[in-house]
C-alpha cells in the first residue's frame, strides 16, 4: 500500500481550509463593499451630482486599500 493513496492528514489540509475560509470572507467583504458603494452613490445623487465623483472614488479607493492590506502604510503617511 503506497502512502500516496492515503488522504492527507489534518495538518496538511488545515492551511487549505484556512485559505478557503479567507477567500470566502474576502468575497463577502467585496460584495458588501459594492453594496455600500451603490447605496452611497444613491445618497450622493440626492445631495448633488458634483460631489459624487470625488467622494465615492476616495472612499472606494481607501476601502480597497484597507481590504488589500495597504491601508496601514497610508495611515502612517497621514500622521
């Protein structure tokens, strides 16, 4: 009986499960971000179209950097 026929042990599959969970969480966060962006666009349209382009773009970029883990570097620059 060869060892390749055996399923991987828990120690081998745990990092894979963590990665799958991480990807699911990222997917949920992206969906929530898109929903928030849509809601914000609607609210800003009520306030006036001239403010929409600047504000939505700035918040979207900041949120994406935070999700990507780049937000820490930017917060250092703002100190």
